[in-house]
C-alpha cells in the first residue's frame, strides 16, 4: 500500500509544553503507513535529542529561521525585508494593543509579523497529502505548502488572548480542519469563530506515562533540599503573564507569614524573569522562591516535590499538570477557564480562585490536611492518564 505523504511544521524544539506535545505525537505515528516530513523553522532547542527517528527532518530555509530572532539579529544576518516588516509589525502590535488596552499584545505582533512578511517567504516545492501546522499562526501551511488537506492546531484558550479577528479568520479559512487540545479550548475558539465549529475537533496532547516515569528516575535535582517539616512546592512553566507567577511569589510570602516552612521552585524561562527576581527580592524571598531556569527533563523535580502548583491565569491544556498527576503528586491549580478539563476539584487536584489569597489557602489546605493530601495522591495513582490512542483521531482526520 502506498504511504500517505504528511508534512508537520513547527518553529523549533525549545523547552515548552507545545514542543513536548509535538515529540509525543511524533513518537506515536506509525511510520510504516505514513511518510512524514518534519519542517522545523530552526533546527535547535533543548528537546532536539528527543526527536524520534521516524520523521524526515527537512533542511532549514534561511528566511524562516528569522522567527523568534531579534530584529537586530535578523538585520545582522542580511534579511533586510523581513527585518523591516518585523519592525512595522512590532509597532502595529503595540499601537493596536494600547488602543484596546491589551495586557499582552504579543499575539498581535506575531500576527502582523506573519501577515506583512509573508510575501518575502518562499513556498515549499513539494506536494503532500496532508499538511499539519502544530503551532499558531498557520500562515506557512495555509499559503506556502501545496497539500490536499491542511490541518492547524490550537493550544491556546481564546477567551484570554487578544488577536485581530479579521486576520485570524482569514488564516483559519485556508485550512480544512482545526484541532484543539481540549474541549474547553474548542469551546473558547468557536465562541470567537462560530462559523468554524463544523471543521474543529479535539485531539488531546499525547502523553506516555511509561516515558514520564522512566525520565523521573534520571538524575537528582540537587537544587531541592528536604528537611523535616519543610514543604517543597514546584511549578513548571514559561515566565510570562499567562502563568501567574507574580501571584505565586506573593502567595509564597503569605504562606511564610502564616508560619509555613516552604521552598517554592520554578522551572522555566521567559520575558518576566527580571521582573520576578525584583519581586522576589522586594518581598525578601531569596531563600524561599527560586527560579531554576531551563530544565530539559523536569520530571525528577516533579517527583521530588511535595506539592505541584499551577498558578496560571489561562491555559489551553497544561501538559505539566497531567505529568504531575502521572507522577502521583497532590496538585493545586487556579480556576483558569480550562481548569476543569484538567482535574476534578477535590478528586485529583484542588482548584482554587485565581487571587493570591485563594492560591495560598489551597496550598495551606494541602500542607495542613494529611487526609486530603493522601486522598489526592491515591486518586491520581489509581487513574490511567495514558492517552496514546489519541493518535487514532489524527489518522481519521488524515483519511
């Protein structure tokens, strides 16, 4: 039987939930049935060693490597038209964001960047049965790839981002199918674009419990120190507004003032690192709240913590929550719009209000209540969170 030709595209393999999900997907594909090309705009990232041998990695195209680079770096490399369009897009995004009083205008800048620079980007000279864009925006597969069917992924809660709806609608209309990573992700998306409901479906991020448990036993997190009476908290996530880490820092101060001996570690990197460090210093938390930076393998840290905390303002589907559940951790998450797709309150996590007091009270409940903590641990250990069968949904979409 002739193999179907599939293209999967994304930006790179930097540390992140989307990139971990892409690795999970690539590990599950049956390469006896599908001939898969992988288009990564940049051949870099800490997850690169985890790339399976199944897909064929296409060569970098210089103009596409400019995404996620600074305008200065793009100019230095001689990509002058793209540098100019990126500069225009940056100011368009900032102006639009200020006009609408948007807290996080970054999505607008990305949209305008693709829209304006598209004419300077080459097409891919190959025909595919199916092209899959794994990371928004999907201008590349929509306009630069020749494929009989085009599929784009949504990893974001659309109720909490501000985008130019007209530009986004035009982009989605060029795709045949749209995949959201959770029911709530789908619902928030179709609330914004109800006319796209019929071609939108759900495929969850693919996780292998066996792989996660194996990786949890690799290496020792030397930064974590344990002692009698001390509670070690952990959060994994990008240092961004969406992840609510400023609230986590303030909740840490509140817990210490209430007399709790805690250490709160954060794995991740991002634009708010300096701002968070200033807040940590201002609140006198240098010995209690630690930004550990990038970790290719976060699983030993999750295994070593006493409580896993996700203080996010919004999420599409937080892979890290599921990973903490797989590793048998009691979990506290804030009530972001998609929280109930991740856990049931009081069963396999505590879901708290998003304010600092609610977050601190939820953590305090788990510290003080041994019965509650034991029940949550027992519940997550008894549940099978493996979902490798989600790949069958993708096969059905491919046809």
